[in-house]
């Protein structure tokens, strides 16, 4: 572990999710070896929300993760790692500052719009402003990029990266650039683990708004049964229902994938803290991930068959209710462990 500075060669990390993968790679480069699941858990990355009054392309927002940027910030704060986050109104100034940092051999995290990244095939690009990657160095008119969704580093032209960093629309990145500072001599990883678990339990069980957490999963299960009648037919209801699964399975790691990532965190946290019960709870989280996949299968069947059957929509709702039951049991068990989570 290093007190300051960074190793000369940046090591690319292929990860399950962009922000947790970028954070893990940057913190490792700064001198603290840490896994992506540990970052995801310490940063309280898992969440759920179905917010009918917030619409994207006319469809209610469904989210399976914390706000973009929060995983990096909370991981650094809980481990005592200083960090910098900067945005710009001027694209020229934002790109110039990036070049200065790269000239100092400092890899940095960037929030970008994935649509402008020409190293992705066209069919994988979409107008999504909250993708994260690492700029490693500038090479002429191109940048060496470590994108955690890919198996190896790639190159991106200066013009494309500029457009990606300063794209407009929801969650506009405004050139967001971030990086950790020096690693403290003795970071308290165990305390950071419990802090991350505590916040996650609070958000999944105790937010007094029914659209968030476990209550939000149950709220969605009730709403989707009503959609065919409320939306004037099954066609629009299937579009809305399919979008839930798109957010779950295609955007980022999604619902089931995040559950598996959190299960890996609980297993690793159990080894770190010597708590076998954390390891056992990771099995419940894996079961929740499996149940989210069952829900996705039900929805895919409805959309593929063009179903307007009330019983099909009810089965999808029942699959969600089981997701809520499993996650409520898991987070209640975590919250009750020796009462320590609510005392810190």
C-alpha cells in the first residue's frame, strides 16, 4: 500500500458494472487492492425505485441502483480517501484540464454519454448519460480508454470523447471528471463495510415513500396489474412492462446483476469480518437475483406473445412480490445483526 503517488502502469479491470468497476480500478491504481463487489457494497450501490411521476421518453422511471456518482464518493469517504470531482460549463476548459491530468500520468474517471463512444458497435449505443470509464493517457488525437465493460483497453478520438463528456439531456455529465488521492496508511475497511450495509438497509426498508426500496417493489407489482386498464389497452402496458426489464437487464448491470454483485460483497464481507452469517445471507441475495430473472422471463413471455391476459400480468406481479419478500427478509436480517448497524 502506498501513502501517495501511483504505480506507473495502469491495470485495466474488466468489471460487471461501470461505476463500481471504475472506482475499484482507480482505488487499486492509487494503492489499495479492493474488489469491485467490495466497492459496490461499501458505496451502497444497490437500490430500487419506481417513480411514476418521473418519466423518460414518456415511460415511468425504474431504477435498480443508487444515484450516478454516489458509489465513488461514498467509497472514498468511508475509506478515508481524499478525492476530486470537477465539472465544467466550457468543453474547451474541461478537455484542457483532462489533458493536464493525463500529462501528469494520472488516470481519471469520466462520466459520459455512451452514444458517442465509437468503440462500441452501433447496436449497443444509446442516449445514456451516466456511463463511466477511465481515461488513461492521450496519444496524439486519441485517448487510451479503460472501459470496465470491455475485456481490454481501447482508443477513442478526441472529438468523440468531447461529445460524450459534454452531451446534453437527463443526467448530463457536464464534463464530470473524478479521481482518488493518496490512500491512508490504515484504511478501516471493516468499518466502511458496516457503514455501507447500514445505509443500504435504511434505503431499502426505511425511506417513508412507497415508491422506493422494498415498498417500491410491491408498489410496482400493484401498478403493473392495473396498466392494461389504465393505459387504454395491453399494447402500451407491454411497452411499459418491457421497459422495466430493459432497465433491469440491459442498462448497466441491472436488477438481477446488481443482486449477484451484492451477494458477492456479502460473501467477501463475511470473510473479512469473520461473520459467517453474512456469508449465509449472500445466498438469500443470490436467490433474490434468481427471482428477478424469473420476473424478466415472465415479462419477456408477455411481450413476445403479445399477451393481454390479466392472468399473465398477475403472474409477473406475483414474481415481483416474491422478489420483495426475499429482499425484505435479507435487509431485516442484516439490520438486526447484533443491533450494531443502527448504532453506528
